[in-house]
């Protein structure tokens, strides 16, 4: 019992430590941005108490993690709009319950009128509330509005120029769980197919469906990283390694969808008691190996040659299923393995048109095509 508690505490401590390490860069960014925003607004511009400048800087940084530059800019504008409207109305009508409500209504309407999305609307409203509830009506109009612009601008500069997050690390942290979920799902489907265990296949399918969120996070991280590299010269050196993820993200998502189709067809084949050639579970398992190899090679920043080789082996094995005999669903499974192998090859950098040719050759169907084209005597 004591050993179990000790192990739980140790695991929790290590998890917390990993989270701290993951958030350290953002914490440093926020601290530097807050300090710079106060310095610029107070010491350079001469504002006596520009506390909205560091607030806007921190909001910008905290809200922009994993988002695009366009949305981050919306956040800056939203904070400024909310503060500006709040400042102006407090000077005119004072503060109180109905005044707070009116300020929020107008802030949201203005944010909507300028075409802002959800981030801009939310930040406009929350900033207006902050002004209406925490500040007095003294001071010159629009001063805090400019404080917010200064702070938001400083936040953007810190994020893109001074201390940009490493986009490769961000993308890798998002990609690894997505790729691992896909690999684990393939191995579980292979095990269920080999053991003719429908429950195992269905559990694997449920896991693949649940992985949709990790793939969405992967896609969002790729988009953010692409823009981070474009706007942050200090990160230009990461373009080569990052390109492996950027170029392959869409194809890996397509592969996830095709594997879900494959999993449903495996369940159908088992339910219909179709013959299952021994090469089919081997082929699916090889696809899982290929995904794991792709994850490792992407992480190392090397050409994913081992992943390609394993995917083509999967195609070769599934091609032998016809020799052993398959039913209708078995034929669909073979087709889905071929499609998934093509997706992986494209994700690994193989030319779009070349990938299906390589898979066709691995399956052996290029020989069949030649035979069909040979005229009969």
C-alpha cells in the first residue's frame, strides 16, 4: 500500500514537472512582455500608472498559444476596444449595474460590427467589464485605450521577434500523441483481426474516434507553427525539420479516416464470418509499425525511409490475401490498407502521384495491368 502511494506521488510529481517545463517558455514570455509593456508605457511614453499595458501584454500572450497571428491581433484589438468604450462611457454616465451592462452591450456590438470573431468579442466584453468595475472615472479619455494598444503590441513583438516559442517543439508535442493513437489503434485492430475478436476491434475503433481531438490539435499546431516561423526570424532555422510535419499533417489525418473505415469493415467481416487470410492482420500490424517509425523519424528530423519501407511491406502482405481468398469485406480491407499506405507515403514526402504507383507495385498489381494490356494472339 505504501509503495503504491509512493509510486502515485512520484508519478504525479514527474507529471507536474513536465507541465512546468512545458509552460516555462510561456511564463518567461509573459514576464518579459509585462515588464517591457510597463517600461514603454511608463518610462518612455510617460504614463503615470499604465497598468492596462502589462495586462494587455499578458492577455495577448496567454490567449495566442496555438492560435494564428490573425486571431492574436483580434485579441489585441478586442482588449483595446473594450477598454476604450469603457473609459468613454464611464466618463459620460458614471459606473453602476446598468452602466456595466450597457458598456458590455456596446463593446460586443462594436467588436461584431468591425467583423471580429469570437476572441475579439470576448476580449472586448471582458476588458470593458474590467474598466467599469476596477477603475475610477478620473483621467483623460482614451489613455487606457492606448495603454492596451501598447501592451498588446509589446506582447506581439515578444511572441514573434524577441522570445518566440520553438514551433518545432510545439508541433512535436501535438503530433506525438496523434501518431501514437493511430499506431496503437492499428495494432489493436490487427490483434482483433488475428484473434477474430470483435470487441477488440470495436474498442480500437472507439479509440480512433476519440483521437480526432488530438489530430485537430496537431493540425492547429502546424498552422500556428507555420506562421510562427514566417514571422519569427530566430526560428527560421527550424524550417527544414518543421516541413516534415507541415507537409505530412493533412495526409496523416486522411490516414486516420481511412483506418476508421478499415476498422468498421474488419468488424463486418468478422460478423459475417468471412475467411480471414493470415496475411491481413500482419499487414495491418505493419501499418502500425510504419506510423510509429514515422513518429520517430520526424522527431529526429531525418528522412522517414524506414516508415516508407514498412508501409510498402504492409502493401505487399495485403496483396497476398487474394491468393489465399477473401470475401467482399476482405477485399475492402485490402483496398483500405492500400489507401492508408499511400497516405503514409505521401505524408513521408513521397510525390503525390508516385505514392500510389509504389503501392501498386508493392501489391503486385502492376504486373496484372501489363497482362491485361497484352493483346491475345
